[in-house]
């Protein structure tokens, strides 16, 4: 089974977790895909659909947190807005304690229970046809 799917159109990135990783290579492969997005050196918005993910083993969670810490400055510069879609209060508590408490979000981020709300949140910054970010207004 596929652990995660990463898709990009324009400046919109969509990450869908489909289950738990079966090995560390699943996690490093995912993180390499995200690193490639950072390496474009262009601002982006992102949705993480975690409605079908299982609670990660500590070693996989630690790899994700290490990556987030390693990329914190690039995240501040490039990730404009992020949305996380979760299934219910247990996953929301997990994010707020095991992930965001250890590595707080560095961009505007919201957690939703449904994908449509997440799309509206990040979509307000995107041209609906090209999925490119509208020019920033100061």
C-alpha cells in the first residue's frame, strides 16, 4: 500500500496520507518529495489530508519532526499557508500535542475536519484556473 501521495499543480501542493508507513524508506521517500518542492524556491500553499493516516510510530514521527526543524527557515520563506484535514478530535489532539507542541507551525495554519473547508482556506490565495498564487499585497 502507498503511504502518501504528493501532488503539485502550480503553487498548490496536496499531500494525502493513506495509511501508516511500513518502513523508514516510506518516510524518507515522502520527505524527499517535500524537499523537492522546497528546492523550487517558490512560495506555495499546502493541504495535508490526514483523514486516513494511522498514528505514527515514534521513529517515523521523529523523522518528520527532524525534517520540520531542518526546514524551518525555508518553511517561513516559502510556505504561505497550510491546512491539515483530520478525522475527529483524537487526531486533532495528537497534532496539537505530539507535533505542533514540539515544532509549532511557522506559517498560517488551520486544522479542519473536512477537505472542502481546507480547500477554501488555501484556495483564497490561488488563481482557481492556474493554481498560481495571486501577487502578494502588502
